[in-house]
């Protein structure tokens, strides 16, 4: 018989490790670093806890942990299409459909107690962290800050009464050769007052504020958007600083006013793939060597945006293209051979067409599900 238990300090490591235990035969699975997951699930470090109620559960059978789930109520989340209160589930893993049903039922019961009428997920733990359930692209490992799931899980979620609500797409792009010359001629055209520059580490905190201010504006009308708070921006600035290359962060200014940005991160998943989540005793040394000396051959663009009042202008429509070309030289200098651009809403065709014109190939699809509670 499957039991669903609240997660306390004694069960936290089981909660963190259960997806990897269930994925031992999945060659695409990458075990996250345990210390990073502990911080992610700590109210002290994850500022989402400032404005969200979060519960965690594990499923046990015969003394073995066989699944997990989270449920969240974010006070900053907009209401549903009918004005109803929305709640979320996430961090989902299970050894089969029976376990999954028990976990979802537990999360839904708690969300109903919070007066939630519409449940969406998975979000782990929010739309600004890790979103969606993998439904296409199972044969390759996830990039940094993206998730991986077994093929059966999506259909099992639907069998529990959930319907697809939104698809999120990821593209991969080969960066070994030069980007197309036709598009290069377009981005090399002069535009009065336009400057694309790198991140200034001397003003690091102010620069992160600039980037996130554009992000909050550019994404504000997107499906499911929740703005980043000042506390979350501070935490993000601290977390990203050790791996951020300022030459791979570009800010576009028009007449000195920031209007767009792009962030490309080294794919840390490439560097931790064989560490089994552990930094001791030798994991630290391996990770530092790979990050600082050996170099990482893949990267991910998790953040890009154009301010709404510029997005539909002539120059605004070219800014995503210009920003991608702006990091080309640094990508080649670092030996980055492939980048993932993720995620994008499935209907974001202006940016999707830009990526496809540059040779980007659709690599993964992640799905958000929703269910109305009685």
C-alpha cells in the first residue's frame, strides 16, 4: 500500500534523491547537486517562499520512497481566466500510475483547502524556476535549469484528469560554423542611437536590476507570468555570479536607455553529469576544473527579452537577432559548440522564426497541464 507523507527535515534527502533513484536506467537523467537542491528548498535561500505557501510530500511503499510532489499557492500569481484562484503542483516523480494518483490527490486536497479552484503544473517551484513536463525529446539530457521526465508520465497525468494548457518549446543550435550571412547583413545595419554592450561587472547588482526590469516588462503579458521580486532578484544575482560570463550577457540600449537583453549561461549539467549529485570528496575539484580550465562545450539561453514599447518597432523586431549575433564571437572563443534556447511559449512565433532562420532545431517540448477542482 502506498502512503503519502509530509516532508520534514528527516525526509528532505529522500525527497531530493527519489527522481534519480527511479531513473537509474535512463541515460538522459542528470542527478542535480544535492547541496543546490537543499538550498532551493530552503525558505532562507529561495525567496519564492516570501510570497508563496509551499508543501512537499513523498510516497512510500514497503519502506521505500517511490515518489514525490510539491504544491504551491503563490500570492503574486494572477487569477485564472474566470477570476478563480490558481494553485500549482511540481517536482513530480513516481514509480507508476498508482503512486502518481496518490500524490496528485494529496496535493489537490491541500490546494482545495486553500480555496484553489484551478490547478496548473508542473512548476518546480514557479514559472520563473523550472516549468513543464517533458513530452518530446526524451533521448537527450536536459540543459541547466530544465527538467527531465519518463515518457509515460505525461499520459498518466492526463489520465488523472488534467488537460494540456500550454506547451513550452526548446531549440538547439549548432554554433561551430558562422551564423547565416543574410541575417548578418540585417543586424550589421546601423541604427541611430543603438548600442549593444556586455554586462559591466563593476556595477553588477545594478546591471542585474536592469536585466530583470526589462524581463518583468517584456514578459508581463505572457501566459502564466509572475514578476520577479526584489528579493528574488537579489538571490538570483548571488546564485548566477560564479558562473556568469559578462561577455555572454548582452544589453541593448537606444540613446542610452536599456531596451533588451540576452543571457547565455554555461550548461552546468554537462559538468556535473557524472558526479551523482555529490561534491565530496572530489566533486568540487572536478567541477572547478571543468568550469574554469577544461571549459564547457554547451550553453543555454534562459533569459531574453525586449521591452514592450520597443518590441513592435522596426529596430525592436531585429533585437533578438542582433543579441544572438552579439554573443557569437565569445561563444566561439569559449569553444561552445551548441546552445539551447529555452523555453519559449509555443505561440511565440516571432522569436521562434528568428531561431529557425539561424538554423535552430526544435529539440524538446514541455507541457503545462491544468485541472479544475470540484
